[in-house]
C-alpha cells in the first residue's frame, strides 16, 4: 500500500479502539469512514452490519480501498448470547458478502479476532500464532467463527487476522476490569467488588494496539495472522497497589465470587514476535503509565462535571 492515501472503512469506528484509530489514520493522510450501530453518533455513520442490504449500500457508496473490521460485542462476559453471535458472526459474514456483491476489491481487510480463540496455554510459554486453538466460551467461539468466515473469502480478499490480547486505556468502558478499578479510585470510593485478581495477564496500552493496526494498513504485508500483545505479564492484584500510589487513596477490595470465571488460566502471555518482525518494534508503555493516563482522564471528567453543575 505504500504511503498513498487510502479510503479506509472502520467498522466499530465509534468504539474504544475505533475512535483513536480513525484519528491516527487521518493524521497519516487517509480518508477515513467510520461506521457504528448507534444512530446520531457524530463520530460514525449508523450502519447495522446485521442488515445485509444496508451494509451493501454503504459499501457501494464508500467503495473503501482498505478495511479494519472492529465491530462486534467486545465483552467476553456479555450476557445476551444471541446478540453476541449476531454481531460477531452474522455481522462479519454480511460484511464479506456485501464486499463480494458490490465487487469491491480492497487491498487489505484486517479482521479483529481475539486471543481467547487459543486453547489453554502452557503457563511457562508465551502464546504464538502457531499454538493450538480451542475456544471455550461463547465469546471465543464467536470470534473463532469470524476467522472461519474470513477463511471462506481468503481467495477473494487479502485478509489479516489480528488476535488482540487484553488491552486498556482512557475511554474504555467501566464494565471492563481496569477502567472499573481506576474509576473507583478517581471517585475516591471506599470499597470495590472484584473477582479473582491472583492472575497474570498480557495487558497492552490501547495506543500500542492502534499503532499496530495503523502499520498493518500502511505496509504491504500480505495475508497473515498476528497476535497484538505486549509480551509481558501484569499481575492483576498489583494494579490496586499502583493505583494506591498514583491516587494517594486506598480502597478496600471485596472478593465477589460471582465475578470469578470458571477454569480461568492463571497466566496468559502472548508473543508479539511475528507482528514486530513484520511492522517493527511497537511502543509498549508500562502499566503504570497507562493507569496514570486513565486516572487523569477520569479526574478531568469529574472536574468538568462539577464545573457544569
């Protein structure tokens, strides 16, 4: 793709990852067309990927030369299973079918899958793209299905499958663990209900993920599958200690067994070796830096709310 300007379609373009990615790609000189599912969102046109005709019309109008497919249910704990499969599986199938129907030939289609498609890992080894797959939850199965759908169209379109591990940063919904913790500290709450924190997780900054997608778009890589991860483990219980120090405030952690996930591996760490061999070393902020940015963002929102009252 070189450095020429592309017409980039971002599905899920109004989401946690889609918004900063759209901003980054515009800075790189691309024409960016974010689409989302919420009517009236100023950051993205409203298109329901589960509606094949509407999706085909939008693609025909935009005629993108590159696509980053981020749309779908992002939370593994989403309670409505039917919605998860509809958004993640049907939406992906419609996107590819609409591309074929509209006779659009993008130079690359990046499909965001998930590291949860992997089987239970060896706790002593990082997960590489060659590790066996074995999705065990509805979320993981739905993401694996998106990869299988992409495989059907792999002869028609150059497809990159991205498997992000956990990542966080300012703007992530508080239904996720890290922003939930940071919000409690920003609001100076006295206690927080949490699940099992005796876990090690590969946890990247959202900026690293955005940079990875941007480079995957801008370089002539060809079809492949890549992990997007930090390559290092964060002990989740340490997040509370770091937040104590950042905020100067302490919170009582209440263990809530209802928040535990059954048969959860104690350690999950990915290998970014293939990704960085293709696109070069990526920024990898320390977790403290990410938490500080998130805390400052929550505190700024709180200050604005007080000012507006």
